[in-house]
C-alpha cells in the first residue's frame, strides 16, 4: 500500500500506519529490507500476541491476517488468541497446491476455526486476444472447495496491473483483476459471520 511511515508508539500501544483507509501491521516494519525473518515457536507466538493485543486497532470492520502456508505455529497461536477467527483458504489451480492447502484447512478445523470458503489465485490470464489462458492448469480451487464442502468464492486472475500496483503500492482501481477482487470482497461481506453452536448444548 505504499506505506513508508512506521507504527507510532503511544503509551504502551502501537498505532498502525494507514494506507488507502487500511490499517496495517507487519513484521516488515521492524526489520531492514535485507534481513531474513527466521522465527519459530515462542517468538512467533509472542509477535502475533503483540500484533493483536498491543496494537491500537480502534474501530475496524474486519481484521485480515495473511498467514504463511502450512500448518505450523502461526495457526496454533491464532486459534488461541482469536478463537472466533474464520478462515478463507487461498490456493492456486494446480492440484499439487490444492493438496497442501487442504492440509492447512483441516488443521484450522482441528483448532475449531470454521473454514468459510476457497479463493483461487493466479487462476487464469486474459491475453490481448481476450481469450482466457489457464497457465497453471485448472480445477485446483474447485477440487479443494468440494473436498471441504465450502464455496469457491472467487478466482483471481494473473494481471499485469495488479502486479504493478503491488510493486508501487498504488492499488489499481480499474483493469484486469479489479472486478474480481471487488466481487470477492462483496461475497465475503454478504456471507456474514459464521453461526457457531456449542456441542454441549442440546435440545431434548
């Protein structure tokens, strides 16, 4: 989002910088560009705790957490600190990627985090001839959604304008991919929060 200003410390709370109306917190704010982040276990756990508890988020509509792939420490910590979180699994069209994403989804369910849907990234590319080219194959998103019994809520195409917007930090509000992102966001809003039931409550 083109954010260069680092979080500000006010009292004991960090105030996140804002870009295009989005409050952002990232490990990248606290390390130099050429420093690798090699964290596991307690350090990851503590960092996630600080980003949730020690950041003044104020009033927000949604808290989005971009998790690394896999079934490791971050997912365990998230289940502890935000037990009412909901998960959208992002995959790509390749069937091999679908299998990896499925393991992440099943791990989330073991932590009692509801999996609400699947998003397929890099789904296709639209050439100058306006034809769709499935560069990375097809079917991964559909297969994952079917195996998890959840909807496939969106397919995001490969797009030069989206890539350029990511590089420059200036979101592209037109062009290929924008429509798909807007439709995806609206679908998630329309879905609303998951309904939760406590297994120990029974009606006789």
